[in-house]
């Protein structure tokens, strides 16, 4: 909240909401639980059964996001960013064949980014904002992603230049 220029109070935050949900879970469903104040807080809702499981999973996800935010705010060298970006993929993207091509594409982009940084002589730590912009540039490269994947393929025109197709449709030619 402070980094966004907001008051640094806990009230009406995600942490406050989670605390109130866990308090309600701990107190149970009795009448006394509805009026019980602990450390200045009332429980909210009454998560039980599958809702309690969902609350636990959501809490774990929030903790992972907090970890990612802390790690992202630290400057790192090229190898450090490569390690962190791969760890972020492992933590947030489920393994499976549905995501395999996309994951491989992102991993290749991370490797290319690390190679570019090393070849460019960048051995000093850089901030996450720089890495975000550089990774976006690598992923948005028109030559990347121009591999036909079925009956319909979306790509930048430059990436499809050398492939023989019977029909090519251009969309957005009048945009800017």
C-alpha cells in the first residue's frame, strides 16, 4: 500500500480479509462466534468443507505472490534473473502438456534474454522493471512464434514471410 501512496493501515486489505476469514473458521458456526471479537477483529463468513480448502489454497497462492513481489524488487545479474524467472514459471504455471509449447517458448525467451545480457557485457545487477521491458521485447519479437500450429495461425507478417500458404488474411492494417 505504501508503494502506491496509500495509507499503511491493515484495514480493508487482502491480509485483513484473510485474517477475518481464518478467524471465522477457527471460531466455528455457533452464536457466540458471531459476536466474538479477538484482537479487535470479528470473523467474516464461515468457511467450512470445500470452502475451507479453497481458502487454504488461496492463502498459499497469496503467499507465493508476496514472495514473488519481494524477489522481483531485488536487483540481480543476468544469471540471477534467469534463475528467478525459471522459478516463477515452476511456481505459477502448472506442468502438463497443455502448456508445454508455451512454456518452452518462454524458457527460450528467458535463455535468449540471459544470453543477450551476458553478450552485451552486463554483469551488474539490474532492476526488475528493466528485465520486464527486455523480456517483453524478446517475447514480442515478430520473428518469434511464427510456427504454424494447426488450421489457423496468428502471427506477425514478418514471421510468416517464407512459408507457402494458399490464403493469408491481414487484420488491422489501418491501425495507426
